[in-house]
C-alpha cells in the first residue's frame, strides 16, 4: 500500500477543512476516497468540491463500502466513541477528532476495542505539533531543570460572544456537547498540560455554569491540582474574558519556563540557575537571610515547525505505512478527559477528586442527571449526530 485511502465522517467546520486540505494533496500519503454527512447541502458541497470522492449519507454505508482503509471521525462529541468503535470493528484505522469522548466510560470502552482490534488508533491533538510545546516538553522530560515544583496555565483567550452559543441549539448544552469550555475549547490545553507535566494526583475545581453567557454549561473554571511529587498547579479558563491571556508557566528546581502567546506570537522563555544548583541545594548552603539564586534568562530556540492538523494526518499515514510515531495515540485521550471530568465532578460534589480512584460510573450518573434536564431535551447522550443536528458534522 503506497497511500492510505481515507474516509471522513462529518463535513462540519473541521471535517470539511480536513477534506479540502487532503483533497488538495497536503498529505501525499493519504488519498481521500469517501466522505459521509446526512445534510443534503454538505453532500452537495462534497460533490462540487471533492472531485470523484464518493459521497455517502450514512456512516455505515461508507464504512462497509470497501473504499477506505481509515476513518477520520469529525462528528459531535458524544458520538466520537460510537463511530470510532464501529470502524475499528470493521478493521479500519481511526483518527478521532478531540475530545476522545464526553465521559470516561465511553473512552475506556473505545480504548478496549482498539486493543482488541489491533488497528491504528490516533487522536487529533494537533497542538502537540507546536514547536513551543514540543520544546517545553523536551526540556522538562530531560530532567535538566530538575523536578517540577509548580504549574500554572491561564488560558482565557477563548472568548466567545453570546451569538456563538446562539448559532446552534446543541451548543453549550449538557445533552448536545456534554460540557462547555472544558469540553469544547480546552481539550488541547488539558492534553498539553498532562503531556508536558504529567497527570495530577488530586483535582479540586471551582466551576461556574452560565456565569458570563446564557448557557447551561461551564464558562468559567479555576482548578487546583496536586502531583505525586508534591508539586501543585492551577488551571484557569473562561470564554468570558476579553482580552484574554495564554500563559503557561512551569517552575522547576533550577528555574522556570514560560510559554506565552501575545498578539498571536508564541514565545518560550527559560530562567535557569547560573551555577546549575537546584533550589533545595541552594537553600541548604545559603547563609544570607534574603539570599537568592542567580539565573540566566534566554528565549529558547525551537525548530520553528508547527504543522498542526495536516502534520497529525501525515504522521497517521506514516504510522500505518511504515510504523513511524504518531503525534498522539488515541488511547492517550483518556488522560485529558479524566482531568476535565474530574473538574466537573469536583464541582458537582463539592469535593477534591483523587485521579487514581476516579469514579467513572459516578461521573456518568451525575452527567446524565444534567442531560435529563438539558434545554435540548429531545437530545439524549449517545444520540446519533443526525438526531443532534441532522448532520454528522459538528
């Protein structure tokens, strides 16, 4: 096989963007052979813009067509696991859009099926391709700056006006999306946070639902976490701040790293102890009551590469064809989602949540209580995308 034959399920914002780029040849080792969407206008768009690509009205027809080797799932959140599992059981490789699912029980089942079927399972965590975050992870994982002492991510540049939420009746509802800023805007940030710093041990969150908008889900979150080594962290996000901030700071024993976006420009700044000492080593020998360490401050150089979605897709094809590394194995999607679900559960119960003993069933039960009283009452968790929006596309 010289090329992977790809089918795309869902031609909403993301699905149509992926389809156009792949059709234009931005992933040379992938050929777009089929798409599926139930909305007639999107099917017409595909016929007009995607050449001889086969167009189907249902996922089942496309999956059973024999025209594809792999499926890109770009449907609303609740159905990511459903269609991923359907494709895996037919022997197809799967690329799933973020988040992996809405609640962890869904994703645990999806991961189990991936293991059973032995297919390639990848997740569209395109922010992992950003050179700033890749370099940040490289430095921290190398151990050259010692152990993590504190993490802090203020990610409040996700502003959304009320008109955004009014653009679809499934948006910002428990039954339609399964959450707000944590499920829609922040999956990438939560994934990067754990990918770079590791999974927390404890999550304690203050979550505000419909604080800045007329919505039923969260639009303002402040979370506190603890790590196994005693380090602590905070994660602050909202869709209500204008202008917002994107500042990711990690303090370590020998200094700190700050990744920040200002006016659409990313930078990574490093402070590292001048003599290579850690803070505990300095504190043990320092004799001055107000003594401080000396640091070297630099702007960290990176390779400058940030291929985003098509970089993820090129790696997906290379893994299928030659076993090269994925950007994100699909099974890793459980990590960021567990943190997100833990933040919700902490708010639902008013308690700090231990990640190691996270109660998947309790979270699903609490979520379904909210689904049952959701504004969009005709939609239930696990409903097909067609039921949700008369379309596969999100």
